[in-house]
């Protein structure tokens, strides 16, 4: 699992980046995404950041990517809505 957090000063850039990242994962906070972990996905994201976003960075812009190992995924504690997202629901 990857956790990606971002902050862009420009609303347009922020919205464009969020739309791009939604192709790979799900939003867990406004500017924080949980992404399926694979070398291909990470490479695609890094390539896109290098090609389209890093050149436009201002002093206030940032993207941070955390790689979470399988063992650490089991240690994640969730509360509120985030907790319910992990619960399987069966409807009859």
C-alpha cells in the first residue's frame, strides 16, 4: 500500500492532480490517498509527477509518498468513516 499526500498552492493544479491520483487509489482524506502498491503503479505516479508537476512547483507545493509494508498495514488503526471502509458489508 502507498499513502500519498499532496498540497498545491494552485487550485487548478490541485484539482488536476487529485483527478489523476483517483485512477490509482481512493481518497482517505481531502489531500491524502491510499493507493494499490505495485512497482508499475509507483513508477507511473513518479513519472507523471516528474513530467507534469515538479516543474510547476512553488515553494509551497509538495507531494509525499509513503510505502507501507504488509506487516505495517496490519498495524493501521482507523476510526470513524475510515474504519467503516474496511468493514465488509453483506446485503441480503
